[in-house]
C-alpha cells in the first residue's frame, strides 16, 4: 500500500529539530573561549529549560536559581499539550530520531518490535532514584540528564574528535599539495582551515581522562537506536519521564476515525515513542513525542490530533 506524502506538521517538526540542534551546537561553541567571543549566560540556555535540573537542584539545596524558573513554562506547556518538547526541541532527541531513521528494517519488522514495551517504565524508576538521591545530596541528574549527557559527550568525545579529524584532513592536503591542472587545492583549503580554526575548532587539541569510557557509553547509547527506535528516550531518559508524568493527560490527544481505519498498523511503523497510536483507547500520551509520524503515514487519513478535555468527548 502506497504511503502518503509527508505532512506539513512533520516537516515543521523536522525544521524545529534541526533549528534547536544547530542552536545547541552554537551555544556549545560559545563555551569555548576564543578572542572573538566571551562566554555569557546564554551558554546555559538549554539547562534553564530543563525542569529536571530545576527540581533536582531544589530538592538538594531547597533553593531555586531564578533563571531555572523558565523551566516551569516547559512543564506547564507539557501538562496542556503533551510531551512535545522531546519531539520538537530536545537536540539529543533529534540525534536519536536521526539515527533511528537510518535503520534498515521492513515495516513488518518495525510493527513487531517498536510497539510499547513494559520496559519503558524503567525511565520512571530512574527518575524516582534521581529525585531521592537529590534529597540525599547526591547529584545523579548530572549523569543522566539528556543535556548534561550530550554536553559531556560533545566536550570529551565529539569536539576533540572533530578537531583531530579536521586537522588530519587539512594537514594531509597541505603536505601533499594536490592540484587540478594549474589550480592548487590549498588555495581554498588553507583559508577554510584558518576560518574553522578561528571560529569553530578549539585553540589547542583537548585531551581528557576517561574519554574512552565516555566515548564507549555515548556511541553505545546512540547505536542502540538501531535496535529500538529512540532507545534512550523510551527506556532511560529521566527528563522524558518527568515530562511524561506532566503530560499524562494532555489537551492535545489523538483521535481515530473508526470508519476509515482498517487496522493496517502503518501508523506504528514510524512511531518513535511506542505510544500505540493504532488503538486510541490504549494510546499512551506519556510516551508520545507528538512527532506526527502516525498521522502523516496513515493511508486512510484516519488519525488526527485534536484538542479535547481529557476524559471527555472531542
């Protein structure tokens, strides 16, 4: 059965994911000192949006930094509109979404493996452990929070690797001085390298103890998306669990046209969260990222998202 064209909602979500991922990379670079910039408060932008950081900080110190109160907006919007943050704003979620899309699996295989699993409750137990640890003065949120995890991995693994790889490539070009006819490749490569060195790459190659361990954990987490769609977001992410609790009964809910639906389960094929969109009675909004893949994929246009009072009629 031919699938429908990708809906405008999915394209809008992809644009949002790309935009916030680029913003994260930009903010990350601002934390690296260079003569052309100065580290400012904006480098903490994503952490100020993180309600897990706010709550764990409050439980540990009984104080809340004023800038962290912004995260209450995220919690409030989640209570009304569901776990949209994970599908639209989180750069770590966007990375998992991208890797998940690279899986070489048939639709039947995805339907068989990517539905809801009781193991997805694990993240809620982890969230509970993190909050209890915060009360006891132990900072587990710093290890499992997605922004902390991504920032740490970028600092210790991705950024040094990018710098080393870029230096090797441009160094090879400089040493071998290749040419195309009378044109020297170095006439372009050297200005490009100097620009990258001045704006993106660090002044000196950073090295850190424990990099290998962090690298193994990071790549394991990312590659697990090839096993299950958005593995981290489904099974581990404590911020996702917190947003899932906040958005358990949202105003924006899925609606299925019973007359149009023929139970083909095409909507399950690219469901990122295992929210079971094929059965609205059992649909799990706490696991839904509002990626709109199900609505976009449905060949019968039987699924829509609409605003309704939880427990009431659309």
